[in-house]
């Protein structure tokens, strides 16, 4: 039975070994691609197999429960989807592809570790495993024009990342100093007992900083536009989607440390949420490059996720979970289109999507659905997630926050709508047809179905998430 | 659930919502422009025929919601899939279902490119519009209310005129911005009552402050949709650029959602606030009537003329609603239907001219009466109806509204009267030019062999039938709404009397 507890991790670990051996050989780009897709596919099944596993490992530093297993399944699913949409890996040269896949797999492994870690040092190590592998993915972009733009992005990413980690470690030292323990379940009662002490609140807030960086919450967002733009489309697809799941999982765990009377942290979260939403949406309005636009819109969505955390309630956390899972699907759907439209792995501007309805009707539909979903228009998942978050936040009396969040929906619609307009109404001029192979078609249809299904029938996932969250403690 | 009469037999309402949606899905997989046209026509016709059962099975003696369906949907938040119609929504549902086949027919030749997508958009529109009128759960209502923006946006943005980008984005932004606060208000109401059931929210003793804010959120959303002065600026742009069917749907059904929202939500849920804001809204309505009339008088573009006349006519409807008495509200509901029929018909007429001359300029369409006698006959009847000529449908509606208005406030009603005169002025101006023109008419002889085709007569004839039917014998239409309207007026009055009593008690 212990095997089921650790099955996804073990499997990914073995998979990374396989990839490691492939990196030693020459001209293994093809094999490593097939291997990693196979690993990711089986890993999803392994996660399903251990979905209901429950127990503690490694002296209770590692907890396997419904909460972690949901996230693991989503991370694995997201990983698989990113691999499938970036099958051709246009933006990365052949010689480094095995390494590329290896690091992507390691990053996923780190995230899988992360969502189960319930001890500060384990959290730190898991987070670093996933982050450092990600830092390496960014500069692996093919340097076609000799601009070394991806190097700049990678440096920015790693510098900001290290600072955020430093902030987090500093916060952890406070928590340890105040309580004498690094285990979350022991931290919780002790921190609740000293909830109003400023040091405790500062400690918690600083620990959150590390995950704000991953989730790209204001003011830890500075890396977003450059990294999104500088990294290859496939890398951005990964950075924009899967790590955010891990970040939200850990933010939920850390937010639980906040006692009900810890209103200062709630106020901080509220302010960050509002700043993220306004900053992301206002700057996204003027973007020309679609990846940059999605980066800023991601900042705004991160602000929305915080709406669930400020409630300090199980239902709120569940709403955040639902929202980030929905976001994963929506953003991956966008990147399916971006990666397919991009011919040789170059960046895609919004104008490049002109007349996509003629060049690739299915992709145009996918993009339209995901844009309206991101904008929060029903009947798509974006609306349902937003609605549940707003309901939860208003229930706890955050009226101003809810009104500001609602206003942001109205701001954001403009840039999403511009993409839709370009896609459906503009003339393709001389832009070539886009070839959509069978598998990409299937992936985009599946994603669209999920976007609609989660939007009209959210009950199942919300119930699951609620029971997962309430079982954490 | 005492407000709902469950329908255990054939689920009419669900079928009406999902049939067009299923049709749209089917069209997605069927290639060919003509398949799309015929497919959409068949689906809308079947929907219309099914909807007739609603009228025959409707029980006008009860104010409860009929043909009810009630299923749990999202238990964690107590969201249900609840449908039902009463005397207020019945006619609007029928208006929608009966108009849609005409919209499809009206686009038969007008739409030449991407026919399949166009028909899919129309069918999705039909589903969501019907759902809005039937939903008794606020979340369901909101989902359909917003979801409708997508196909409508695409209708304008893809098949629209030269300034379609501007018009479509303006339409989307305006309506979305209006309804985000509606969402907050819905959630706030849910937190007070514990469910999203619309009838459950009615007649509750909310505090006056709470009612104010909820009312304002409602008002913003619905006033933009109606549109009331000063929120009307999206309307002319959207109407002028939209293709004919889009204009018809927009004018005949979409605008009614705003006034329907007032009736269904503002009045029964926030009666005290309604009462307090009533004078301002009445004057806004009067301004809208006069403003729409004067602006219509100055238009050279026929479509713009009809669009601005809509602002005026909808002003009458809001006036009728907010006089808060039985005649006014019944007149308003009837006028909603009338406006749907008449303005829809006028837009179709303008579209028919446009298909021939490729211009909507009044100056290009002068003097065609001599060459297109059938066309101008129809146009004359619809114009007369638009200016509320006795014997046509709008006369009955406007008359009732003014009766209600005079009973409420003589100055307001007196100020609205010139609106009726203005309507006559701009409609006769248009008619005079189109039918006779002057000695400087452009040569229209080439239109001689291009009078209305059988298809176009089939489109306009049913509308003309209803114009005269409602105009000469409005009883069957008024009868179905009596009970519901009486109930609604009672709801408002009881709540207002209660609050007045509370104030008095506190004063002593």
C-alpha cells in the first residue's frame, strides 16, 4: 500500500533517469520526445491509480492526501498537455532537446513533491528543484537572430527567483524562530496562539512571497513579461500553467497558518489582489505580443486567485483550487493555438492571428473559446470560477474587493475581445494556412469540452476540492 | 416552491431552450450554405410551433410561474435549474420564437459569406434569449444574459457594416460593464436569502439602504440594455452596423430584456427603492422619448432613424413600467411586444431596400412608391404602427401607458405627449420621401421589376397580421397578463405601504 502513496513520484524519478541516459547519447531528440510523452501519459494513469491514497511519509514531512493528489493529477495532466502541444518543439534546437525534456520532467517532479510537502525545508527543496529546472529551460531557446534575448530573460528569471526564495527563507526563519518547529501541522496551533504578533504575520507574509513569485502576484511579477516573451513558446506554455498549480497549493497550505484574527495578512492579500488585477489588466490592454499579453493577464488572474484566500475559509480555498484548475485549461488552450500558429518557433503577435478563422477554423474556435473563458464570460469555466470566488469573498464581507474585482472583468474584456476580433473578423491578407495535425485537433477539442463542462457543471469538482481542503488539517 | 407550477409532462421550456442549441451544434458538422439556411429555418420553425403550446396551455387565472421545471444544479451554492413563465414573460417568449424564423428568412440572401456560422450564431442567440425570459434562477439568468453577448458580438463584428469593429466593441463593453455590478448585486441578494431563486428574493424585507444599492446595480444593467437616455449611445452604432437579422434581434428581443429586467427584478425585489427612484426614472423616460424623437427627425440614414425611434419607444415602455399601476405596466408589456413587431418589421423593410440599392440613405430611396407598390404598402402600415396610429398595435400600448401616466402624474404624461407627435413627424417624413419624394427624385425605374419577392412577403405578412390583430383586438394578448400584473402591482404596493408604515411608526 505504501507504493501507492509514492507511486507518481517514483515513476517520475525513474522516468527522469531514463531521460538522463538519453541525454548522454547523440541524436536522441526523437527518442527522448517519445519517451517523455510516454512517461507523462503513464504518469497521468499512475496519478489516477494513487488518487485516493492517503498517508504520511518521511517522518511526516510528506503528506499524501486528496488535496495533494488532485494537484498531482492536474500537474501531470498539464505536463502532458504542454508536451503534446509542443510536440514539434519548434523553438528549441535539436541538440539540446533531450536535456530540455529532462529538465521539464524534473521541474514537474519538483512540483509533484511540492504539493505534498508539509514541512518547511521539504517545501523549500521541492520548490527549488522545480524552479532551477525551469530557469534552465528559458535559455535553451534556439538563438536564431543572435540577439540573446532568451539569455536576458533567463537572467531576469533567475535573479528575481533567487530574491523571492531569499524572502521566503527569511520568513521561514521567523516562523521557526517563533515556534521551534518546521512542520506545518505543529506550526498551525502555535501560530494561531500568537496570531496577532507582528513577527508571525511578517513571517507568514514573507513565506507567501516565494509562491507569489511563482504565481506572478504583484509585486513579485516583474519577471513575467520578459520571461514570457523571451522563452520559447513551449517553455512559456509550461511556465504559464503548471507551476501555478504548485504555487496555489502551497499558498493554500500557508494561508491556513493565518489565524482568523490575523486581519493584517488578510488586508495584505486584499491589497495585493487589487494591485495585481489592476496592474495586469491595465498593462495587458496595450500589448502587441500575445505571450506578453497573456503574461499580464496571468498577473490579473493571480489576483483573482487571492480572492479565495482572503476568506480564510475552506470554501474559499476550494474556489481558488477550482479557479486555478480552470485557468490551467484555459491558458493551455491558448498556447495550443500559439504554438501551432508559430511557424518556426518565433513569437506570435496579435496581428499574426489575423483571419485565423480562414487559416485554421478549429484553432480560431479554440482561441475564441479560451479568450472568452479567460475574460470570464459564461458559460465557460472562467465565469464559474470568478463567480464562486466572488460569492465566497462577499460572504466574508469583502465588498470593496468584490466590486473592484468585478470592475476588472469589464476592463479585461477589451483586450481579450481584440484577440477575438482579429481572429474572426480580420482579413488573413497573405498569411499562410496553418496546418493542424490530428493530435493537436484532438487536444484542442478536449480542452474546449473541459472549459465548457467545468463552466456548466462545476458541482463535482467543487465538492471534491472542498472535501480535499477540509481534510488537510 | 409554492410559486411554481411544476410541469410533469413534456418539458416545453427546456426543449425550447435546447432545441436551437442542438440545431447550432448540428450545423457545426453539416457543410454547405443552403443546408445551413434550411437547417436554421426548420429548427426555428419547429421551436416556434412548439412554443405555441405555451399559449394554449397557459392558465391566465394564476400569477404563479407555469410550465415549471426545477432541478438541482450546483447544490453547494444552492443554484438550481429552475424555469417557468408567467403572464409577463409568456408573450416575450412567443415574440422571440415567432420572430426567429423571420430573421432566418430575412437573412436568406442578405448574408452571403460564412452563412453557416451566421446561422449558428442566430440559433445560439435564440437559445439564450429564450432562456433569459424563462430562467427563475438568478445564476441561470445571468449566465444566459451574458452568454448572449458572444453571438451578438460576432453577428455585428463579422457580418456588420463598415464601422463594425467600433460598433461591436462598444456594444460588448457597454453591456458587459453594465452587468458586472448586477453580478455583485445577485451575490449580495443570495447572501441575504440563501438561494438564487428569483421568486424567493421577491417580497423580502430588505433594509432600505440595501435596496438602494441593489436597485442601482440592477438599474445600470437594465438601463443600458433598454437603452435609457443617457445610456443609449451604443444603440445607434450597433443597429446601423449590424446585419438586418442582427438589428431585428437586437431591437425586437434584446432591448426587451432590459425592460423585462425592470419588471422581473427591480419592481418585486426592491420595491421601496423603486418607489423612491421612480420620479427620476419617469423623467429620464420622458427625456428619452423626446430626445429619441428629435434625433430621429434629423436622420438621413433610414436605419439610424428607426434606431433612434427605438430610444423613444423604449422611453414609453419604461414610463409605463415606472408609473407602477396596472394600466401602465400592462401597456408597457404590450408595447414591448408591439415594438418588437413593428421595429423588427421596419428594420426588415430597411434591409430589403438595402439589398436592392446598397444604401440606407433616405435620399437614395426617395420616390420608390411608384415602382414598388407592395413594398411601400407594407412600409406604410408599419410606419403607421410605429407612430401609434389608432387601429394599429402601438396605439393600444401607448394609450394604456398614457392612461397610467396621467393617473400617476399629469406633468410627466403631458410632457410625453409631444413624443407621440414627434413620432408622427419623423415617420411621415420618411414615408413621404420613400413613397413620393419630390420632383428631384433619382431615377428609380430600374426597381420596377424588383418589388418584393414571395419570400419577402412571407416575412412581412405575419408581422402585419399581428400589427392589425393587436391593434383591433388586443384582448387575447392583455388577458394573459392581467393576473400577473395585478400580482406584481400588489407586491410593490404592499412593500411600499409597509415601509411607509414603518417610517410613520418610527416618526411617532
